[in-house]
């Protein structure tokens, strides 16, 4: 099993999510795992059940800003 597959398994990722890259910072003792989803992927909102289009626009201090546009 390659490293990306291992981290995808650890994080319990499933399609359409995948590990894009891994970065080891030995000085900080950390691993950064970057995950991605195919552009314009539609997912079902777990709250309202509507189809939504997710676009990740900003990552600040580990928080991801995801504007959502509803598709009914």
C-alpha cells in the first residue's frame, strides 16, 4: 500500500475524496495531508437533503471556507 492510500484509509476517505499530497515536517513533528475532491462535485447536504455544489476557496489556519450553492 502506498503512502497516499495508507492515509486515505486512516482518514476513512471514499470517492469522490482522495489524498492529493503528503508533506512531512520533521522539525515540527507533523504530517500535512492535503485532500481533494473533483471540481464541481455535487454532494447531498446531510441536513436538508438538497444537492449542493462545493467549491473550496480558502484555507486559513486549517479551517476550510466552502461557499455552497444549492441545486434542487
